[in-house]
C-alpha cells in the first residue's frame, strides 16, 4: 500500500504536515514549538515545563476554567512534552471537532494570558516534578546521564533544575514565551481523518505572518565529564552509562538500532541474559538508542546492590565490547521482529503517527514512510551490523551512578 503524506509551508516558514489514515475516525495533531530545554537561556532550566502548563491556564478571551471547559467539551485527550529542541503540545480527538480545537490552540500559542497568580501554581508543579525524581531513581539517573554525556546545553534536563526553577519569575518566563514561540520554526503535524485543504486554510488564517524569525544557532560547550557519582544512602546503586553513536540522519542508523536490539531487545537479548539471568548481578537492566538532531548515544541502565555495582558495570561494558566480535543470524532475526512489531503498533495510532512525522521532518527534513522504515529494517543483516560496530566502536563511556558507593571507570 502506497502511503500518502501531505505538506504545506506558510509564507512565514511554518510547516504543516499530514498523514491520512483511512481506518480511523479520530484525528491527532501536534504543534512542535521551538522552545525546548536546550534553546532556552542560561539559568532557566525547567522553564519549559512551567510554560507547557501555564499557557493552558487561560488564553484569548477565556480564563483558566473557561479554557479547560472548552477543551474538555471537545473530548480532547491532551498531551504535552518538553524535549531538547521543542515544547510539543497536541491532542487526539473526534475528527469532527478538529477545527474548533485548532481555534483554541491558536489562542493558547498566540494569545496565552500568562497571569501572575497562575504562574505560581505552575511553578509549584514544576518544582514538585523535580523533587519527585528522588522517588524515581531510574528516571533521575538517565536525565543526569544525558546532562553529562551531551555537549552543553543539548543534554540540559527536560524536567528542570530545582535552584533555577525557584529563581524563575513570571516576567522572565513571559519573555521566554515571547522570544521562543517562533512560528517560522514551528511544525504542525496531523494524522488520522482530516481534510488537508481545509486544515491549510484554517492554519493560514490563524498563524500566517509576513515575516520569518531567525534564531541564532545554539553554541555548544564541553561535555561535563566521564564519571559522576551522586551520593545517596540507600540499599541500591543505579548505574547509567552512555556511549556515542550515529545520528538518525546517518546511513548506519538502522544498523545502530539493530545493534541496540541485540543488546536489549527482550528477555533473550544479551544484557538481560548475561548480566541478569546468568550472573545475577542486577534486578533491572536495559539499553536504548537516544538521538538528537546533532548528536546521539546508546544509553544503558542497571539497578543493583552496592556489593555488585562494580562487577555489574564491568560486565555491561564487556557485553558492549564483545558485540562487534560476533552476532548470530538468530539474534538479528529476533531484533527485526521486535523493531517491526513496534512499527506496527505505531502505525495503528494516530497520535503516534502525528508525533513521528513531525519528528522526522525536524530531524531529517522529510517524512519517512512506514514501508521505507520496514524495508530498511529488513535489509539490515549480520554483516552490515558488524561492519557498523567495527567502524563505530562502542567505547569511551560516560558513566553516572546514584547510591552509597562509587565505582571505578577504567
């Protein structure tokens, strides 16, 4: 089946993307606003989480309660997230209500009220979100790991820094919204049941301007360091490690994804089998690919006890190292099944497709079809994965631990 993608670019540079899905009666959309954690000014770590909530607390001629009632009245399933490059706001809903929803979101993006009393409430929620990481050490160790691994500010926490959040005020945050909600760098994506011509007319009417904003590129600083330990008096050690790999636009991207699946694509994958099952070193372990537009890494997490932490780290690095020695046809076959299964699940969700096409366009400048991704997965084989691994050794690890005892990074 030939997949169809719709695309239109406004005069101001705002991109409209669409993927029709004949089998669904719903529609989902995302606005990718260029105000992610990495592009904000120094001293404002966490402002994205404040903004993504604050803009929904009144917009246009509606106060906070009236706006919430209007959104709920359309049966919206809202979603907001803060990434390195974007704040993404969107929703899934019945297709007949899309036009009304876009009118509301235009107010939210262009005419948020940003009232002082609502700011304090949103900041309190953001601060609570940072404190809650103490109850989610796995999440915390991976956030901190990305901060250490990527050149600053690419790895800046998407949750926030507690001290910087406490110093954030309403005036400064209003300036962030004003200076970062650039329409010329905004991507709007929609998937499901829709009429693209009608969407384009409406979005043009709501968002078209006569000029394009130009943003200076983010200046990158050095990486923070090879090993960081955060002391925590607990009975567990949480280990995060990350090593550099190719970005999503690289020709070897699918080989990198396949290599990660061999390491950590299920209970038959190497890390689970060798580190957890055979040697009993940890109670949880997993690895995944993490990619930004200009940098990427393979990251791994393990939860263990203080007396096994060193051996766990050494064993994980050993598995990364021996991956380039030999990979079986069976391992590649299992990895392909796992990746294609994820692709099929994504293809059945309008929300997933709206997110994916927007993400693709930002990362690659184009949208990949599901058939293209499936074909690239299928054509990846043992030889191509081993060739990639031998050209791109998985080494030079950035390591971060949380617990009562440090480890030695060789």
